[in-house]
C-alpha cells in the first residue's frame, strides 16, 4: 500500500523545523499520527506552563490573546482533520477500485481455467473411452477386442449367467417391507396426533377449570370486601348514633343541673332581710348567712348565662356540622374506594377476556396449521414407481 503525504499549515508553536516536519508528515498506518499528536500536545502544554507560571507576564482576568490562539488552533486542527478524512476517503476509494479490478481478473482467470478443464474432459476423458462404456452407453464407444471369445479368460467377463436369480422376489419383499413400515409410520403419526389433541383438550379443560375457580375466588373476595364495607358503614353509623345519644344525654343533664341550680334555695334567697338587719343595726352581715343578691346582680347573672347558653348552642351546632362533614367525608371515601375496586375489577375482567381471546386465536391457528399438515402437506403417498426406481442396476 502506497503512503500518502498530507501537507497542512504549520501550527504557531515554539518548535524546530524538524519537529514541525515530523509533526505534520502523515504516513499510514496511524501510529505516526498518534506520535505527532502526542508531541503537539506536549509542546502546547509546555508553552502553556511557561505562560502561566511566568510571574512578570501573568495578569488576572481573561487572556484574550490565549483565547484567540486557542480558537485559531482549534480551527487549524479541524481543518487538518478534514484534510485527513479526505485523504482517507480517497485512499479507500482507490482500495475499492483495486479490489474490484482484482476480483474481475480472478473471475476471468477462473472462467478460462474452467473452459480449459471442460475442453480437456471433452477430449481426453470421454465417457465412451471409459472401461464401463459398454454398461453406461449400451456398448456404444466401447473398446473393440479382436481376440475370439473362446480365447478370452474369466477376467474379461462382465455379466454372468444365473447371477442374482432371486432379484424379483427380493424386490417384492422389499416393497412389502417398505409398505409395512410406511403403514406403521402413518399409524404412529395418527396416534401421536390423537395424543396431542387429547393433551391439548386436557390443558384447555385445566385452564377453564382454573379460570372458573379464579372467578369463584374473585367473586368470594368481592363479596367479602363488600360485606366488610357494609359492616364498617354500619359500625360507623352505630358509633355516630351512640355519640349523638351521648351528646343529647349530656345536654339534658346540663339543662337539668342548670334548672336545679336556678330553682335552689341559694339562688332564690332574698337579700332584703340582710339589708334590713343592717339598717336596724342589730348586728353586722354574716357572710355565711347572706347569700342573696340584688336585682342588678341577678340581671347581670341572667345576661351572662344567656351569653353562655348562646355560645354553648353555637358550639353544639359547630360540632354537629363537623361530625356531619366528617361522616360525609368517610362515606365519600368509602364510595370512591368501592368505585375504584369496581373499576379495577372491570380492568382485570377486560384483561382476562383479552387473554382468553388471544389464547383462543392461538389455538385456532395451531389447529389450522395442524389441519394443513395433515390434509395438505402430508398427502403425497409414494407409488409403486417410486419404489421400483431403486436397485435397478448392479452398481
């Protein structure tokens, strides 16, 4: 393979002319290119170190000169790669043309050799000139022997009288044996087909039984889930009823206690007696004997009690609304869960139906293929002429 030399523009680096020539001289295979690339990178790294570690020329910020130089180096490298790819493409095309030309020449040489060999066969290796020409060509082209037949020895004989006397009986026995073997093969094939059909029927019944049992189990699970949901709903309703009854009982107890407190002697005790005693100057007011209040104080107490009653009633309404919202939220969640269960059940049922249809289609295709094999492909029975073509010669 001829080497290709690619000349590229020189890279602006501090290298000698010999190094530049060694770097940009392209020879194939690509080991020299790899060495050149390594040397170029090493030189660039050395120049970069000298530029960076120079304390006098180093400045903070962007080095526009270095960036522009990197951009130019990148463009130059890309141009070099494009030139190299073009050179490789040209070399590949030349190799392809050379291979095609060599292939054409080999075909021409092979055709010439085959023609010469055919001509040699037709001239020097004819069938008529062979030793078996009398058997193959009906004595056409056989060697003629001028010696009288009486003088020929046993080695010159080809066919002996009385040879292979039981040929007809042997052929008949062979035909009977072949027919018997074919009949046994047919019976065996039919038996295997029946066994396969029986096995497929058993497998189909097993699948149907499994599907039926799965459906029954799924139905039982659905009934159990439904009963559990109904029981949970009833339990929640019972809890809500019990809570309401407990709240009602608590309200009745509070009302009765409030009424008893309002109608007690302590609350209805008059206060004017203590005031009268105080005015008469008999004795000072005793705190444990005076529990009455003035009308203004009683009005304040009644007003405060009304405010408390209104607040208590408001809290009861708020708790009732909160309980109702919570119960509705629980019922909504249970209803959504039930709908989700129903939707998942429908999806599973649809997938199961799709799988059943696919399996049924596969079974039909297999049955059709088996019928094609039994009724169309394996219908060519061998005839008597097929068996009579064997053992017709002594060779």
